[in-house]
C-alpha cells in the first residue's frame, strides 16, 4: 500500500467512526465572540479617528501661531551707503 492510499484509509476510518458531540451553545458562543471582536474594532477605529482629528487641530493651531510660511527677518543689516 502506498503512502497516499494509507492516508486515505486512515481518513475514511476516522470519518466512519463516531462524531464528537457539539456543545449546544456553540453557535451562541461564536456569535458573542464575533460581536466582541466587532465592538473592539469599532472602538479602535473611533479612537484612531479621534486622534487623527486632534492631531489635525493641533497642527492647524500651531501653524496659525508660528506661521512657518513667513520668511524670517534677515539677521544682518544691509550696508549703509551715502552717509
């Protein structure tokens, strides 16, 4: 008997035997787990959006206060001519 035939025979024997008993509340537990996962994902997504919004507002306030687009004044004075 070759290796694939032996594995196929083992699988057939396992499937022909008695099947394990499924707990009666398995579907309810699975649904509850799925609900918890969805609630957790929604909470993480909401916190992420809130942090992004706070960062955007903080950047806007900083940019309005500092005005980084304005050229800083020159630190040297031009030469005085004609005195």
